């Protein structure tokens, strides 16, 4: 039995399909590159930290940071500290400890402004694209779920209702899309331990 003399679908595809194929391969290679980068970061920088606002991907940050401490010096609430020796590649780099001292989300972002390299950069849209961490609420611990009125966390939030609001029943409502992950609500919470916890984005992926 003779095979059909017709061309295969790839040959029959019109020239109009070329841009779509190019877009497909471009997106595929971009996705692969992101996955390779992420795996490399996990191997080289296995331990992750809360970085000051304006920090880029961990490997790029570690390469660009000179350990000068300029961001630490200008923080008005001394929320940024330097990692001690013994932390491998991250030794001497600036980090945040939201459960100890929260970032206050300064409008002018002095820490990023003071950085002499590209380790910290003020984004073009300011705080809009910054998410230092991801907030989580424990209803079992929060007193508003046990008959007591509160709202301290919502009042402490520097972003306002775009990040943390109270519903009609008086319970906190987290809005990840607006939350910058500063941690002010975590330290303001009246329960101990805090009913709110801040996690690194990687921990939730």
C-alpha cells in the first residue's frame, strides 16, 4: 500500500503559523530557563532569608551585595541586621527578622535608595510589586474568632484595607495581592505567640 504523497502537517502549515511556533518555543525556553535558575538557587543558596525591600533573586542579590551595611545604617527602626559569619555565601548580607522587628514600609524606601549597587533597587512602581513574605492567620489563636473584639492588626497595617481588613463579623481578612509582607501586623498582634505569621514566598510554593 502506497503512502500518501501529501506532506506532513508541519509542511502543510502556512506561513501564518510561524509566529505562533516562535512564540511557543520562546515561552518554552523561558520556562526552562526559570526552572534551571530556581534549581541552581536552591543548590547554591539553600537557606533563604527575609531580605530588605527592593532585593532581587537570591543569587543576583548575593552577587551584587558588597556587605557595606549602608541599608542597615539608614533603617529608621533598625529592622535590618547583618548576618553573622558562618552563614556561608550569605554572611554579612542584610536581612529582616519580621518576628523581632518589623519593617515599617517607609514610603521613600531609604534602604534601597542607599544601596550603592543593584542588590537593592527601588522598583518603578514603589511598594506595589513588593512582597517580602506571605502572611498567614491562625483562627484558633486569633481572639476575634473566640468572641473578643480586636482589630489591632488591621490598624497597624501601613497599607490599609488593600492588604488587611476586618469583615462584618470583626475577623481579619488577609489580602495577599496588596500585602507587602512588612510584618507590622505580626508584631502588633495581642496574642502570644502571634496569631499572624509571615513566611517566605518559597515556603508556600
